[in-house]
C-alpha cells in the first residue's frame, strides 16, 4: 500500500476511536525489506508502545519476534503462518494462511470437487498462500495435480493456462485483484470459458461494488466461469468517503480496510487491558468486532472470519455461499451455470476425450455383444446343467465315501492327563462351575494345557494338533441325514467356528477330532482371575460369538442346539470359536450316576424355557433357543459370573423349575444396578431371553446392536487380535511384575529368617552353594548371661507363660542388640550369648561394643515387667571376656554358627562366677576397656578360683562416663564406692576373694602342705605364738594372705621355707615354718588393700545368690587346715 493510503487509513481510524484515547503516530517506510524493518523498529522501540504493520510477512515476523522480547504489541493486516506461540504479542487481523486455505477446502467439499490445480502470482504472499493451500487440501483428500506460478502479464498467464488446461478443470487462482482482468482476458483467449472449467479466485480486499471492481467488459461466459471468495462487501459510498477524505488521486489499496480495522481493534485492546501485552491472548478472546472487513473473532492472536462466495448472476456478482472453516451455507440466490450444472473436476471422456467413441461404433459393438451374450447364456445354461449333474454325482460319492472318517492309527496322543473336574457346591458361585458337555464330550470343554482348565486329550493328526473328544454314546446310526450333517461339518469354514477335523463312530469307541484351542473355553477364561478382561475383550468375544452364530444359522445346519460358554473356545489369537454343533450332539435327558442332579440342572441354565417345557429337547435345538442361550452367555461375559449368580435361589433345580414355569414376570438372571453394564447391553440381554421366542432378535440384528453398544466401532479380526495380544501382553507384564514383587517379598522374608540364624556373610556363602571355611579371629569379646532364680520362676509358671516370658525378654534384648555392633550367637533356655568382632571385624572396638550392650541390657532388665508375675523382677547375671577364638558352621540339615576356643569357656566362667545384676569381666577384658579409652568404669573384685583356670583376678564393670540410663541399685552402689575412692585418691580394695571349697584339696597350698611333715599340734602352737604379734590367729588368715605368703613355695630355688622329707625332725620343722608365718603377718600389715573383709562368691548356686545381700556381714572365711599324716 502507498504511504498516502496508509496515512489516510490511520487518520480516519484514529478519528473514529474513543474520545478518551489519544494516539501519537510515528510512520516509517520499510519498503518490505526485513533489514530495513528491523533497523527502523530498533530506532523507535523506546518511543512507541506498539507497532502497526508492515504488510510483508518476513518483515512482520522479524518485528513480531523482537516485539515479543520488548513486550510490545504488534498489529498487522496481512496473513501470517499459524504459529502463535512464537509471537505472543502479535495481532493478525486478516488471519492465517491456514484459515484461508480451509475456507477454500470447504467450498471444494461443498461442490464435490476432488481434483484441482493452483495458479499463483510470483509474490511472497501468493507463493506462501499456494504452498499452504496445497498442504491443507491434500490433508482433506483433495488431489492437487499442478501448482504453477505466473508473472502478471497476459502472455505469461496464457502460457500458464495452456499448460494446466489438459490436467485439471477446477483451478484456484491466487493473483492480486488488479491483475484479475488480465487473467480473465487470458481465459477467454484460451477458450476455457465454455462451462467446462471453473476458476476460484481468492481476493484479499473487500469488493467495492457489485461488479467485483472489473472495469473492462468481459464475455458473460467468462464471468460465469469465476467464483470469488472474499470478506464482507464494503459499500461504494464508504469507499468514496475514504478517498475524498484523504484527497487520494488514485484508487485506494486493497488493504486499506484491513488497516482501518486493525487500528480500531487495537484501540479496543488498549481499553480492555491497559496496554498489557501479557494479557493479549486472553483479552482478544473477548473481542467481537464488525468492521469494514466483516465480523471478526479471534483464536489466540489470529482473526477468524466468515467469508462469502460471489458468482456472476444477471449482470452482477451476487453472494451464493457463506463460508467458515468448517461449513458452507447456500444463500437463496440461485446459481446460473453455463451448462446444465457445475463443471465436473474430471470429464466423462477424460481430459483428452479419447475415452468416448462414435455412437455408430458403439451401436455395432452393442449388437455384437448382444449376440455373444445370447450364445453365451445358452452355453452357460448347458454348462450349469452339466455342472449340477456332476456335483450331484460327486456329492453322493463323497457322502458315501465318508471323508470325515479318521483312522485311529493316525492319531498320536500326547502324554497329557485330564485335569480333575471340580466338585460343584450347592450354590452357583462367582467362580464358574465347570461342566462336561454330556453326549458330546467325555472330557469337558475344549482344551487347555493349563492345569486350572478342563481339557480333552491332545494329539497329532496329519500334522495338526487336535483335541480328541469322546462321545458318551455307544454307537451312532449312520443315516443319510447324519452323513449329510457330518459332510457339512467337515466343509464348514468360518473364523468363528472351531474346525471339525473328523470322527470315528465305531461302536464302543466314538470320538470326534476338532482343532486344538490352547486358551481353553470361554468359561475357563471368565473363571481365570489372572486374565484381566476389559471392555474391548468382552465386546470382542460377544461380537465373535454373534458372527459365528449368524453364519451357523445361515448354513445348512440352521442352529447350534447346545450353545453355552463351555462350548465357546478361544484360539491362540484370542478369537472366539463355536464348537459342539452338528449332528452328533446330544443332551442328557435326566440325571444319571455320572451326571448328578446338581450338574444336570446346571447344564440347563442355557436352555430356552419353551424347550424346557418339551418332553424331549430337540437334538438340534432351534434358532430362537440359540438366541436365548446367547443372552445367558452375554450375562456371563459382561458380569463375569455364573448364570443366576445374583439370584437368591440356591438350587439349580429350583432355578430351572422357575424358568420352566410361566411366572410373571419371567424368572431370569438378576443384573445388579451397580454392575457398570451399559443400559443398551442390559436391554439386549433381556431381549434375547424374552419369554416369547418370536420377540427375540436374530443374530444379524444382535450383531448390529453390539456394534452400536460399542459406539459404532467395528472390530476388525486382525486389528482386534493385535489389540488383544497387546493387552494380554501388558496384562502378563503386570502379572510378572506382581509375581516378581511377591517373590522378592518372600525372598526378603526367607533371607530375614536365614540372617537371624546365621550371619549374613555366611548365609550368602551357603546360598551360593559354597562351603563355609572355619575362620580364626585374634580379638573378639564374648558376652554370656543367664537369669538368676529362673528355676524358681519356671516352677511358679505355666509352660506357655515361661515361653511368653522368654519371648518378651529376648525380644527386648534383640531390640537393644540391634543398636550395637554385636552378633547374637544363640539362646538356650535362659542363657544368652553374643559376640562382637566377628564375623565382621571391627578392630579394637569389640570390647567397647559388648560393654555398651551389657550396660543397656541391665538397663532394659531394670524396666522389664513379667506379665504373669508383675511383682517379680528378673535378675540378670552377665560375664564378659575378650580374646581369640574360631568360628564356623556346624551341620548341614540345621546348620549352626558356633564359636570355639578358650575365650568362650572363660566368658562362660565369668558369667557363672558372677552375681545377679552385675557385669563380671576378666582381667583381659578390663585391660581392653582401659586401652580403648571410652570412659568405662571398672572395679577390682579380687582373686577368685575359676574352674579349669585356677586363681584369676577379675573385675566388675560398673558403668561408663556420661552414661545416663538407669541401672540396678547394685551397680549404683558400686559406682558410689568407686567415686569415693577417686575422691580420696586411694584405690578401691578388692570387694572379695574366694576359693571354692571343692578345690581346696587340689590347690597349690594343699600340695605345699602335703610336702611337709609338720604335725597338727605344732601348727596350733605356731598359732598361739602368732597371736602375740598380731590380733588374728593363723586360722583367721584369709586365703589371699596365704597365697601371697606361699608364693615362694612355687619357686624352684632352694628356700628356707621349703620343707624336707620325713627325715627332718620336728624341731627343724618348727624353726623353718615360724619365719614363714611371721613373714605372712608382715606382708598383710604392709598391704592395706588386703585388710578389707571379703565375702564368699556363690558361683552359680541359686541358693547362695539369694543371700548376696548379707555376704558383706559374714565373717571372712577362715583357712581350713588339712589333716596331715606324718609318715
């Protein structure tokens, strides 16, 4: 457009906007150059709030992209591509190329034109318009044979029309309006105005008058060969007003009206959102504007318009259609075509006319053809007669030849056993009741190798896998009707019929062969909860069943006669097939020994009431009876339950009796309201089991109703197979995932149990089948404990109460152990054994871990309550020791992880020689705790006699620095004594020393005295002399004193205290033993830590444990002088 036109349109538009708005306009000429447009936009971007124009697509796209970054609106009155996301601030008042192309497609569809060509001007807008139109039309199944550009000259247009006239008859013309007259002149010159061609011209500007603005007269035929698509008409008065207002010396540009409307629309946008470009799309949806270019609505940033189609009628161009992108509305104006009607997109005789011949040739050919046809018909009649006679003879030959008969020796049965049949309960359950098809199958319905399915024996016959079905009939009389039915069975082929292979009808050995269906029967599928059946599966089964029955009813068999879910089998492609139809199907007439009453009446669920009322049910049944059976099967499929599952009647016999009787309303299966079955499906079921058989639909109607229930979607066999296989595959994947998760959970449970029995590292070795080699550990700490007085508690309790007591106690212990680096070895009765440092080595930390655990266990037992003896408290006795040991797995049937070595024995001795609610530790354990430096508090107990170890110095573990958990009172007392010794700076004296009475005769002191020949009277005299120098007698000396004094007896060197054999005299013995006693007294005086009174340890004797509170008050145990015989 010229600058004058643009300025005039702007000024006139701004004069008509709301009086409250004022616009300042900066005008820049881009010359449709992208670089110039960007340069000008950058120069004024800070001085303007929005951009209007330009009309060139490349320039407007560049400016729109930059304006989005600057957050400024851009208004254009030129078409643009449909990609609004790239230009969030763009307003396109003329719409998009795609919208224009869709209007052209709507017109073509309205006229039924499917083959076209396109001629376009060689300009940017028209080239883009041609490319977009071709793409949209091809998507709409319109064939675009040729797209040709043209220069806007007469010769160029003639050349283009000459190239395209032999290819198409409908041509879309995309040229500027100013060149339309030149184009129409070229049309006339090429003779394309005879009514065989139609030109569809898209004009961007509104028509200025009813003659479409054509100033040069053209032939009427040429004008009637033109359809113009454009926006609403602008009146001539409005155009003249615009021209005079702006003092234009030449006609206004075709885009002036779009520019005018663009400015007015922008003013509306400013009013709506106060120039906020971020709300552009939302506010444009609210604008409905009718301007010079018609009514405008917005979709995102692009205007959508209603266009009009004009055609030359009675001297003027009149509107004949009103278009939108999806509909074409005919106006009342009648269409005046050049010929009898609109031109065809493809002529009858082709584009070259070679398809049509002269009428004379056609007549001659017709006569020849007629004569040939008559002769041919006679020949065909003779051939048909001969063929009929031949077929009849052949039929009789095949009928008597019994091609269906199979040779028993050709059947190779597989080693598969028949699955046992489930016993039916007194009431039909949701699990489908499996039934044999008596009279036809002796082994249930068609086969499946799944152990949950009933299946017939499987065999190979002539390379095919077949199901061998035994007939419950001793013999079958081969009448002509039976032979004909067997022949028909062999020849019946349909996708939804299970193929009949053959039969052996010899007496006492009657069976039939059918193709093997690996998925089992429909009854099996519906019962298997592992198979998820969605709506698509159910509709597929129902449609397959309807197709099969429709074919069967149209065949010579006419009906099935024994239709039920167990006689519908599923092949490997999930296609339902009918089986057990034909001549040899029979029904049991009454219950027998093999067919009980419950099974007999359950098998009649699918039988129509009119057949139940007959004395004998017809062997082939009836077509309406098959429809009734189909309705019952539909209920099974849609509800996935047995027939009559939701009815209150419990007995199958009672159900059949009620169905047989003429009840009002008829007794039928109940369908719950919450079953989620569509109403149309419920209605179809009820129509199928209607009481009056003539009111039941046929299978052709049933199939159509099923398609309607499925929303009109027809299920193709192959597509359905693929979909079902995909769904089944997904279902299997889900099942595998669920089973894998269940297996993983079970494995975790098994591993957890195994890890409770054995260390995880050892358990993993055993799981891998590896042998577990014994291993030696240099440093471990072992814990032993038992319950003092447990025998007494057990005597006061029931056995189950003892079990509950130990379970509660050891559950508490296990929770405590889990917080420490400790491995629980075993529990035997009330004994508890743990170790730290194996099977996972932890350096020097093992002593600290086991000591922390011992303190926590004492804390736990302090708060422990005995459920059946709430007033009693458990007294735990603990022993600890550290050292080396060996560990390994013992046994295979019930393997145990055991520890071996002297360290285990020593730890056990520490426990057995300890006290209730005390932690007894060895000297080695005490040293390990001191070296660890974790702040453990220990107190010397003294020297005790340990069985198998002799005299050992042991200690009490009494606490830990910073340990705040409550401990027993005995531990608190020891801690107070320890703190007192720390305050005074004096070390704690040993709490006790003890030598067991049972070991006196074997002690080193007993052996020392047996080596002397001192008389008992002499020892008494020594005692009296010793009393003068010490307050205590020799008999009052403790064993500790004697041990310290007699250490010299173990020295190998000659010693004054070493006594000679018997030859030494009494005087000599007296002179030697007295210094030893004096030395003993001096040693005791010089060792204050030995002055404290000692109490005797009760070891493991429970009676002595009860007197522990009084042990400190007892008199120190005196040394018992053995009786010595002097030889």
